[in-house]
């Protein structure tokens, strides 16, 4: 994989950085979090720049970019702590629908690319941790189509979604994937803020009636589509983490240059320079592994693809903890206050470890593949 951005990728990254610097300042970001709902103007700005349709085929209203384009985009979103549902909808949701194929692509992908539709993959069930195989959420055929019952939790940005892509267990034990519009009768959403200022939700489905066309895929195709969605989401998340670390390191360096002790900038003390060097190495390793995760999306060997993505997620978590903790320590007491961005980056990097499989989960994947 080429580690140098193409001219188009560089232009997109530069445009996105300017947008993020203007629209995701500390006060604006905090105001959006306090509102507890999606900012329509911010979402429209991301759509206008092409972020939401980046990897969607041109036939369906997107730009048809290769998986490598995830890296420059999500590094910039990570630098700005952009918490809008780009990964849940434009990456994971679009990848799942595209993998399912059929008429659903024409129905959903253009709306996702334009920002008119926001989808969220509802796959986790209470008490099952990261297990992607549905068990307690069940779907049964009816004369009108489908009946869906069960509970999904930790649905990333579930309350902002106009539709949920729900995994369920069929009558014969196979996996089903169904698109459930948010205004469907019998579907109840309970929204919750997360540590990093984003949102997740609990989705309760009680005798939800769906038409036949709600079925996106079943059996092996459904399992493969869900796995692809999670892998694309993890790769984008690794890039997001690398961007957050990059910006947090810049903030810390600036602080140590400005803050003085004994008449000297803190950055002049060798012990602190060693800390910065450790943070830089960790950030570079995380960025390199983000390249590995994005490259894995074009890997044809399924086991190797899983191994590469699990390794990248492990490094994102490890490096994220190190960089975040050192940044807080180097800021001293100021690092614990809400007035500085440092705490926000610490929280985001902490949450990234838990999203889409924590360290223990990734180690289990690598052990399985050993």
C-alpha cells in the first residue's frame, strides 16, 4: 500500500481540515454535545464535502473511492474529535448494504451519500459482549412479511438514525439482516450519552411488523455482510484514533513550549522531551497500523484480513492509552479541567478501545487465528 496521499486525497484532507478547524472548535463541539441531538448543519457540511459518499459507488450517488481513502478522511475527523455518525452510517452501514446487494443498494445508498438517511448497525445484544451472532433477537415470517422481536443495545448513534440495520435469528437458526425504519410501530429507542460526548442507544423491538423488502440478506451472505461492516468500521476507527493522537501530541507540545518553570519552557527539560518522544513513537505506530487496517479491506484471505484488523485495533488501543495518559500528566492539573481539549481527547481515545471489540476481544481473535 502506498503511504503517500494522492493529490486528490491530499486536497480532500486539506479541505476537511479547514472545515473541522472552523466548525468543530471546542465551544461548538461542547454545544452540540449538550444539545444531545444531531446538528443538521454540521451533517450537511460533511455531506457537501463528499465525506458521506466517499466509498459508495458512483452508480448510487457516491464517489466510488477505494478503501485507502478512509485513511486521510478519518485521520482528519479524529483530529477534530468529530463525533457525528460518519462511521456508523457512511462506513459501516454503507458497507453492509453494499455487501448485501440487491435492490436495497438503490434504495439506501444514495440517501446515505447525500446525508438524507442515517443508518446504524444494531448487532450487539445484552449479555453477549461483542458476539455478532444474533441469539435473542428473532425474526419470523408472517403473511405480511416479517415480525421482529428482541433487544439490541449499544447501537452507535442509534437515536440519530433514520433506520436501523438489525441482525436477527431466523426460524431455522440462520442470521437475518433487516432494515427497520425509525418510525416503525413497536420500535422503542432509549438514547444515552457516552463518555466521549457521542451517543449510543438501546433498541427495543416488540412485535415489529416489516414488509418483505425489509430483508437485506440471510444466511451466509448476512454473516459476511455483517463481518464486512464491522471490519470497515474498525479500519476507519483506527484512522480516527491516529488522528486524535496526532492532534493531542501537537496540543501537548504547544503547552510545554508555552509553560515555564524555573524560567525555562517545560519543553527544554530532557525528561519531558523523553515523554514526548514516547508519545511520538506510539502515534506513528498507531498510524502505521491504521494503514495496515485499511489495506486489509482489500485482502482476499479472510483469516489474514481478520488478523491485520485485529492487530491494528490492538495498537490503536495501546497507543491511545499511552498518548492520552501522558498528555494529561504533562499538562498537570490543567489536564483534568473541562476548559482544555486534553480531557476530551483522553475520553475519545478511551472509548475507542471499547468500540467494535476491546483489547481482550482482539487478543481472542489473534489467538483463534494463531
